[in-house]
């Protein structure tokens, strides 16, 4: 997700279920509110990684889809992990090469 000059892209597309969304960076207030969630995505899914991922997706997509509708989408764990990683890169909260996605139980 590199733009010109090595800076992260300003927008990116993510796919969840049968829907596509365009994500951008966060506001300063959103970043402050989500710092713990971005730290938590590297935890095993059952130990907080899933909840952290859910919070990030809800915040990132709040202007495109109501929370209840988002949470009702049928998605795979892989789609969620890729989406959160993309959001982290776009918002520059993950550096290239960082894991930046929750690990599954097999990876823990």
C-alpha cells in the first residue's frame, strides 16, 4: 500500500462478504480511541484479537454501512484479517513488514 515517496496510500479497497468498501485514514479522535485496538490485533483471535478487529472495522466503515449491517455480513476470518491489515497500512498505524493482523489459534 505504498503511495508516492514511500508514504502509505490515502485510500484502499477492502472486501467483506460480498461487499466492497473504500477505506481512508482516521481522524485524530478515532486514532486515539483505537490505539489499544491496533495493539490488540496481534493477539490470538480468542484472546482479544477478534474484538480489536471488530472495533477497527466498525470505526473505519462507520460512514459507509450501519454497524448492525456490518456485523451481520457473512465473512471469513481471512477477509477480516486482510481488511484490518489494509486499514492499518492506510492509516499508517502499521509499518510495512509488521504483522498487523490478528493471529489465528494455529499461529499462536
